[in-house]
C-alpha cells in the first residue's frame, strides 16, 4: 500500500512562505518549523465540540488548509511529517509522554506525536504540535548542551528509558516530555488520539487549549485566560468576558475560524467562566 500524499502541497507551502518546494536542508527545516508554529495554531476545539478528531491525511488537510483551523499533535505533526517526507527529508514519526506540569519523575501515557529527522548523519527532533511550549527550531538529539531557538533554550537529556526534552523557563530547566525512538504505526497514533480526545481524564476533553508563536512572543489561551508571553519580558494576561469576545479573540489573535456548533458554544461558555 502506498503512503498517503498531500493533495494541497502547493497551498501548504505557500502558507509557509514558499513559492516552490525548498531543498531538504537544515535551514529549510528550521524555517518550516518556525513558520509552521506561527501560521497553524495549536487548538482542541473539535474535542470540546464532542465530535471525533479525524487524523487521516485528507481530513487534516481539509481542516487546517481550507477550514481556517489548527489542531493538536496528531494532526499538525502528521501533516508536517508528510510534507517533510515529500520534500525529501529522511523523517519518520515517533512518540512521547507529556510531563510538563507534572512532578519530576512522573511517567504519563504515551500521547504525544513528534518526528525524527536525520540530516548528514545528524539526528534532530522536530515538533510543531506541542501547544504553548512548542519548540520553534529542530533540536539535535545527540547533543546534551543547551540549544537555542527563536524562543526559549531547550536541552535533550538521555536516560535509560529514552530522552527527556527540557526548556529553560525563568532560569529553571523544566521537563516538557519524555520520548524514545520506538517504531510507531498508524494504530499507535490512533490509540493515543482516541485517548486524548475521548477519555474523561484527558485535559484535552476538559479545557480549551490554544497556542501560537510569533517573533519574540507566544500567545496562549487556556479556557478564558488569554496571555501574551514576550521573550525576556513580562507576560500580559486578561480574562475573556464572554463567548463573543472569545470567538473574536480566536479569530484575530490565533487565526481560527470557530465552527458554528451549538454543542461547542455551550462548552466554551461553561469553560470561560472564572473558577
């Protein structure tokens, strides 16, 4: 069976600032990852609407490229990986366990999708679907030093069970996710996506999470709390008053066209109320 291929590659590349397919170089990889996190937002509106999150390639293309939406790791990183492969990169999908915000040493479910790219014998992880702390540059897998990105510095630590990705936040190296290089098949991602989008204990099913990057800033929205985080500066925060303001915020600050689903609107109205 042949691998699925993009049907809208030219449009996809145009959205990322390329008029023609770029060469599979490290500079291209850096530009793709940085621009991807700025153009296509991380968001979980489909989960909150109660609808299934479809992670086949045609469904993701339609949602992200034509319906004014973003997605989460199973959508954004699959779309991105397919583009990398079609551009000639030696790339494949891997997976990890999100531990951001968990106690040190926590071991969570395997519910994060990312990609491994090899260039001239050097291995890099590349990720465009990790929400408010998504790395904005590829990171060398076998380098234990601090690695700079257009946003925060990151570090990859190796241990007996694989690797831990850490980001330096407020002079503290905080764990983002644990990952390994185990081969993954479509069914592995299907199981993870099913858990993330349907399990009652999944944070994706219980709260609104939206994120986007830009030059020197990150924007995040968690339920009704909107924040602009400026690199090296103070964060600006405000509480969204109602669902009309929320819808406008999603459109103007994140580039998201909110689906007109009564079930989604009711959920958003409930989530933005101060707890």
